[in-house]
C-alpha cells in the first residue's frame, strides 16, 4: 500500500500534493519500474479525495514520463529516461558539432564566430564611450507615433494582419516604398518591391538566388562587415575591389574582369559603410556601364539612403537602371528602429518573383502586424517628420564630431574621411606596430570602443583602420569620446 500525507489546509492543490509525493518516491527509487499503482477509484477511497484528484495527478505523472497507463488496466511506473538537470555538470557533448555541420557553416564559425564587436554579442555591458555600434539613438525614436499606428492597425485590421500575408509583403507598405523610391528618382511599382526581414535578410535571399559554390563576387574593399561571412557561407570567391577617395576603383574592376566575371557586384554608393564615401554622378554612370557591358547584376545597398543632411547627393544607381540589372536593397533600421526588422528589395519583376518563391519557402512572409503598423506610420506623415528631425540632430552631431577630430587629433600618421552624410567616420592609422588585438586593448583601457578595420576587409589591409559611428551618441558623449580617443592614440604612438 502507498501511504501519502495530504494537508487539506495547504494552498497547494490536493492533486499537486499527490503528484509531488508520488514523483519523489519514483525519483528516490522507492517506487521502481514495473510497480503497479492503485486504481484511481481505489486510491481516491484510500486517501478520502475525489477520484478526479487522483486522475489529474496520474495525468501529470504520465505527461512527464513517470508512469504508463493502458486502457482497462492499472497504471504502472515505467523505465524513464533520465532528465538532465540544468544544475548538473556537463561532462562533454555526445555530438561533435564541428563534424556534424556543413563545411561552410563550420568555416564561417571558425572565421567569424568571435568577430570583433559590433558584429557579435561580445561585451554588451560595455561601460564607456561606444563609437563601435552603428544604430540610431534610442533616445530619439518616434515611439509614441509608432505605438499609435500599431494600436490602430491591431484594433481596425486584426483579423487581416494576424493571418498569413502575401509573401511579397503588405501591399500598402510596398506602395509607400515604391512612392518613396520615386522621390529618389527610382521608377518602381509596388509589384517590383519585396519586403524582407531587414536588409540582412534581403541580402541572404539574394545570395540564395544568385550565389553558386566557387562563384566570383566583387565587393568594395573595405565593405560592409556582414557581407563577408555571408559570402563565405555560400562558398563564393570574394574579390575585394579597392576603395579610392572618390569611390571604388573602376580600373581595378576592369582588370578583374579579365580574371573571370563575377555573378554580381555588391556596392554602397551613398555614405559607404565603413568609409562614409559618397560617389559622384560620373562615377556611378561609369560603374553602371561597366556591368551593363557584361550583363552582370549590381546589388546596390542603400542602408543609409535617407541620411542626406549635407546638401544634395547624386541619385541612386538604380535611378539610371533602364536595362534592369540593378537590385536595390533598402532598410528602415538606420532611420527608425533596428528592432523592427523590415527592409526591402526593389528589382525587375521577374527577379522579384523568384526571390518571392525563395522567401515563401524560407519564412513564408515578414511579420504582418509590424508591416501594417509601419505602413500606417509612414502614410500618416510620421516617417517624413522623423526624417527631418534626425537630419537636424545628426547633421549637428557629425559636424561637431569632425570639428573635435580636427581640433583634438594632431598626429600626422592619423587621418580620416569626412562623409557627406550618414553616421560613420573612417580613420586610418599609419606606421602602427601593434596588432589589432593590441590596439583594441589600448582602446578598451581608455574605456572607448571603435569598430576594428580588419572586420571590413575580405583580405587584410597593410594599414590599420577604425570606424567611428556617431549614431547613438549625443554631443556630451562625443566630447568625452574624442578626449579618450586622443589619449588612446597618444599611447599607441608613444
């Protein structure tokens, strides 16, 4: 007979008391595999409780794998596989994941698994001045306006936007994006726009569409840091084309054509990340003509297209794309909220149709409530108002940061590029003996962080570079940061 002690004055339900005591007996090997438990009727009479109480306790034990029940028969203790406690020490992995994953996945992990901040989660709790992270200042997010739009669409359109949506994206948002791109000189219809989960997802979809193992891909050198591991994963040959003061080296592109044509060229002509360079109209025309000659797609990453706050900037390459070889990638992350993972691809309709198929089998569609809220936010005029606001804020911060650099950093071996917009300043340190790891330790000792230049190059550059991003810092923080940067550079060249 199994004897249990039940406290009818306890706040713990009786079925839970029965469950806990039976479980403890099984865990302590008092009740062993094969032991038969009383029937629910017999046990309820013995304990003086409702039969339902015993039934619920048995159901809990069954759900956790402690007992087995057969119709028309008794329940009995089963031989249960041990459940590992979170507190138990782990003595090793049963699977060697380095051998189980694909060669491409392991290669990316080995090369980029510990990549320098800000391309990893290392050091989120950094206490200092952080010029490394490239995301908007959360203190000027238009939270109230977006909250109103989100509440509105949930209230008015819940039955529609909480269902599956079109894999190409929410129609009103695609209409707004197409309209917005027309303001940038790009002739695009809504069915030539696909919504992605941010620009990174858009790029990955295009990799799935275009990349083949061993294919050559041209990128600027330096380039957006996350494109390098992405291309590595897809087993592409990454061909870095040097950046000059006026943009990517066009002569170097022509020379590389003789070594083999690429499947596409990835470029950021406006406020290039990381250098901040913006190319002129003539450069863009020549670049487009080069790739038109061989009918090679151009992926134009316009992640900061809206950040034109230092006067007029040439229209996107896509604006001249009469032969439809340019694939334009845009994002809301750098002007609104990084947490809303919404970007887009604008391209020839036949290209969009094929990307849509891949997206359908990848993640079905981007989150519909966020798309609907963003569409309402934009159509209410909040987006345009916010753009005007951040232009004033970031123009002031960038001018201030550049003035401080010119005033504070006097080393002849240190230079930087003054951008025409955006968030980034590209700094070069010549005649430096220390490695990037040593340089990083010096910076961190002064409680300042920068993005290390090595993370932006497909192949190591001889000189040392840093990217400073002023996006999330106000004037007071920039002032303190420049003071710490001066001290760090003085130590580097000591």
